[in-house]
């Protein structure tokens, strides 16, 4: 799990609990002191209707990321 944050935007996020595709990574959050990624952000549902509202975004803590592949990130939420 040593991908660069920029590489994450091309990966689709899938919840392994229910198999639901959550979308592509929109952003990553990092601890500025350690430089480690703390979470990833995926746009929530109805992203077209709420284009200017970020309240629906799904924030996935790093510990919930189970596997990072070439084009897929598996999470458990």
C-alpha cells in the first residue's frame, strides 16, 4: 500500500461488505506531520443533483481499506 495520492483518483472503490461500487476516489486526507494518508473521500450518491454540496461525500478511514489493486480499492464499511 505505497501508492501516491494522485494515483488513487484512477481507482474505483468497492465496499466488500455488500459489493456496492462507491465510485472513484475524489480526494485523500493526510496527516501533515507524518505524511501518511489517513482517509480517502468518495463522492456520495446523487452527485449530479448535489454538484455543489459535498455533504454526501463518503469519508473512508485508512484502517477500513482492505486491499489496493491496480485499478480497484476494496474497503469495508
